[in-house]
């Protein structure tokens, strides 16, 4: 006799093969699956109540050892069935202050477990599948100072030629940017950014043979609005709606998908992954307040933005945590300094390093890969998909 451990991704498939209905599978999951939730920086005032509640509800609670409270807070792991954890949430939320807040946090995590990530990405009149294969977003920087290809495509003829080339090589989306976001970049006036991107967008949209949807890489509402009026179908905001408070309303009015990237001006974190997740949730909340629907939100953990080398590598290791937020995940590692510093290589020699991050990112759940080298990364994506998307 043999046995094997079921990967969570395979549970539904295996139960279906045993003849269980959707209702029976749902009941089985609720009764059988034990959730392990890590709680970060729980106030000391909540710990005793949490310990007693977990004990009476037959859940397990582990406190960080030794029991050292930092600034009056401690980390904990709570484990139990969905029913047990839901009961604990009810008790906590019947209190006020910090206990109620902890109960709300646990409830939100349990809700994510059942949240369905969209299976399609609607871009104008194009529908791109999510989850069936990895989507490739080709990078078109119409700037003189981008870290990788600055000055190569800042003339309209060169930019158009690159867009057609990436389309032929297998890109699904072209992401057009008119301001470099490399470390130390200078902000470009709105008028200059519009002068760079709008002629390219207009020319591509006038060509009926060019079928790919376009994304505008900007955090400025004025630029985004002009690009959307010119025919762009997606927004890519490197500041996650924290750079321009009007951008969310523009996205909601045009009803287009928007990618919310994590970014900050400091690399000092209390707890790296929880802090990034929390800051991304702030961006998601800003999107909701602006009227952006859940099925139009994409998230990006922001490799290379507000993070040093070790922090970038740590984010890569925890990509699954970002998938667990319940939104499609976009990953942009192409030619970035994380690769250059790890391999001690200049920008033009980072192809293999990029390929490694792309393959790993796909295996960790990334839905969209943003790349410079479309042909080579398409081959990496197709091969990786063949192994993991079965």
C-alpha cells in the first residue's frame, strides 16, 4: 500500500474523481481542512482572550517563543477547522477594540479562502484567459532614461516597430510608459509624458491589423484619462493609487482593469511580508472606494520598488502569500537589479536570470509576466505552463 499527500490545488480535482458533488466537496473542505493563520503583532490585551477562546473551541494557538512582547505585541499562529475559527471570530467580534479587530482580520482571511479569482481578463473587445496559461505583457518604454532600454524607443517609428515585434513574438498585452520609474528617476511633466505616449497609442489603434490590447504605465490621472480616451484598455499604476488620488475614479469611470503595484519610498519595514500585504490591501481599499470592481483589480508585489536585494528575494519566496489575497498576480522582474546584483551582471546580460525568475514566478502562481524579451520569455512560460497547469 502507498499513500501521498494531496496538494491543496489538487483536492477539488481528486474529490470530483471520487464522484462527490460540488455541495459535498464544499462540505468536505469546511469540515476537513485545517487552516493555519499567522497573526502578526497581536496586542498583549488580546492574547489571554484568544487563548481561552481557542481552548474552548478546540483550536490550537501557538505564541512566538519565548513569549517576548515587542512594543506590547506578539506573533501567534492559530490552527483549526473553518467552523472552529469562525466561532472564535464571533467571540472576538462581540468585544470592543483590539479583540474585535483581530476577529475581523481572521474573518477576512477565511473569506479569502472561498474567493474566486476571475478566470478571464476583459480588455476592450478582447477576453484573455486567466489561469489556463500565463499572459505576457511586453514592455514598451518611450523614455530616454529607462534603466534597461532608455532611448531605444523614444522615437515613434522605433516604438511602433518594437510594438509590432513584441506582438509577433507572442505578447498578449503591450504596456506603454512615458516616464522612467527606475531608482533616482526625475519626474516628467504631464505635458511631456503625454507627448511621448499618445502618438504611439493613436498610431497603434488606427492600425486595424494590430490586435493587441494596450496598457498605460502611469500613476497620473490626467495621463491615464488621455490614454484611455485614445483607446488604451488597461492601467498599470506603480504607486497603487497612492500617487494620484484621482486615478482610481478615472479607472472606475472607464471600467478598465488596473494593476495596483506595491511601492514605498523607504526600505525600512517592521515585518516585510505582512507590511507589504497590508499596504497592498490599502491600495485595494482605495480601489473599492473609487468604485473599481473586484474583477478589475490586479496586484503586483513590486519587485525592485521600495525593497533592497534581500527583501526582493524574500518577496519572491512568498509569492503565494500575494496570490492568497484573491486577485490575479502580475510579476515584473525583467532585467531588474535583483538579478544583476545576484549574478553580478549588467542589464544586457540578465536574460537567463530573468528566465529563472519568470519560471519560478509562474510556478508560484503569477498570472501575468511583464517582460522586455517577449520571445524568450514566451518559451519559458509555455514550457513552465506545460508542467504546472495540468
